[in-house]
C-alpha cells in the first residue's frame, strides 16, 4: 500500500510533519509494510517556514531585524540549501502580532525588517524566495523593505523618508542607483490570496487600515499618499501598476514586490504544492490523506486541504481527511474532493487537553488506525 499524507498544522498543537507522522503511526499498526510518505503542508501563511523547512531538509536561521515599530525583533526564516531557496513570512519582521494593540498606527509601522531578512538570505547565497505576506502591521507600500534593499526614497531635501506611511506624504524622488546588485538575480514567489488593488474603496488603506490602527482620517490620507507614490513609481519603473490585483496585499507590499523586483503573486497553497512536488508523491499513491485543525465550510473554499484534494483528483485518487474539530457545514468538503473526513477527538475533553501535543498525536494515530481497520475489514479494492 502507498499512502501520501499532507496535513496542515494544528496550530498551537501539532506541526504539519508531526500530524502526518502520527497518521503514519496509525496506518502501520494495521499495515506494517505500508509505504507512507509524509509531506509538509501549509498555505503560505503562518507556519509555512516551519513546515517547509522541516519537510524539505531546510535550515532555520534567526536574525535580529528592525521590527514594525523600529525596534529590534528576532525573525526566523528557512533556507533550502539544495535550491538556494529562502522561505520567509513577512510577519516575522513586520507582523501585526508584534505590535501591542495600543501602539498600532500604520503611520509609523515599517516593512524595513522584511528587506533586512531578504538581504541576509542574499548574503547566504539565496536567489530564490518564497514569501508569505499575510498578517502585516504596515501600510507603507513596501517602501521600508525597498529602502533596506538599497532603493532611495527621498524627500525634497534629498533625505530618506521616515518609516511608515507618513514617509509617503513627503516622498518626492525614487531612485535605484544604490540598489544591491544581487537583487537583479533574485526571483520572488509571493504567497498571496488577496486580490485588493493598492488604492480606492477596496484598496489596502480602506479595507485593512482599521485593523492596523488607522482612523477614518488616516485612511483617506494614506490612500492619497499611496496613489501619488504609485504615480511617481510608474515614471521610472514601468511595471508599477496599482490596479493589478494583489498590489494592496500587506499594506502595499504586493505593489512593492511587483513594481521593483522580479516577482509573481500566486496562491499560497499552489506555491507550497509546487515547492514540495506533492504531485510526484500523489500520482503513485493508493490513498491521499490531508486535514487541518478545524474543518468547516471555509476549508472547501481554497484552504490547504482543498488544494491537496483538488490535486489528488487530477490523478483520480481517493482522499481522506482528519481534523481536530469538524463543524456541521464541513459537509461542503465532500463536494470539494475530500471523500470522507474524521474528527480525531476520542472523548469529551477541554480545549486545552485536546490541544496538548501528546494527546493530539495519540488521537490522530488512533483515529487513523481505526479508519484503516475498516478498510482492511471490508477489503477495499486496490488496498493491500
């Protein structure tokens, strides 16, 4: 029997690989000789660095960078040395969770530390980057990141504009004469499931500004500043197009990547599936197993397990899923390629008990075991 397992992390409980390894344990209690391939899974958001590093023999690096408030923070990113690929999450350097609620103000928060992460990876030989850009605290149009990479964003006196969206108000000149030369050789694959444009009623300021601490007055100001910034950028950088879907992601970081670097924006799960070459493992499998911490109707709307199921169905493979919790509307998953799904809870316990890593791993293994015992008992065709 060949089984391919790709389960998203159970956040706060099991990593992607831990969840998959628990499933393998349960299967082998029933089929000791089964070939069970456990592959990492993430959707480009939180947990992507750890999942891909753990599942692809990557190395985690920790560095001190400029945080969103301009103070040092420790950021983690992974390097897959065989392909000189850096796996990053912008939230490590500019995430909203790094800013206490009372200090959230996009006029001052910066993406400078994101550029420092990139620069560090470039120094280590990376020229290929996979970057998740969810969960930002910023609305600076990615200017901070670009400054860290050598771009000059200058005011009328020829000085670098200050951190945050406030810098856009006084921006007069953009220059690439001091850009790090290695940047031209770098390619960025941006995990982005946001389609917002840079400006307007559905732009980053209006839609995401409030959760970052913006007042209605700030939103109007920032939108005007970003519009002017985009017009200024387009004068010297013809790729700059503020109307392109995704340019409003992460407070305009999507615009910065598309306009000033060799970058493409892609679905997070699509990027991960391609990077992990999951299709190579699924095509020869008898069964595919996926899952996540909580399965509900949203799972069927483009989340990681749905991406796995969609891929599996291109090869005509049966798909099972395991989850920490399952809601009634999770039935939508059956129409999204997941043939059957199972909650792993074995008894009524507190949330804290259910999320204990040892308990969760044990429950996962036990549930997988019983599901495969059913297969064995009924003699499912093609399963030996």
